[in-house]
């Protein structure tokens, strides 16, 4: 079986991708954090909103940390 991956959002810090996991098109959403210690978190097909929230959390937190900008 071939896995199909579609990148939904990507920037220099992270990537949110949709991966088709079987022939019935049940996707999983994978949030990858790039960098010296890359991490990956997988969300089930009905958890897109959680994947997007996690992606946005990573991007905002790491962007502010990286650029030394106060979040407040």
C-alpha cells in the first residue's frame, strides 16, 4: 500500500501534513517540529482541529522563543 502525504501548512519551524493511511481514505494528521531535536505527533482522522491547534501552539511558542519576543 502506498501512503499519500499532503502538506497542509509548513514554515521554518514546523509542518502539518495529512497522510492517507489506507484505501478507504482515513487520514491521519502529522505535526512535525523541525530543528536539532525533531519531534512528530500523530492525530487520528477526526482530530484535525487538535492537530491544527497543536501546530499553531508550536509555531507561536517556538517563534517567540527563537526571536526573543515577549508573548505578553
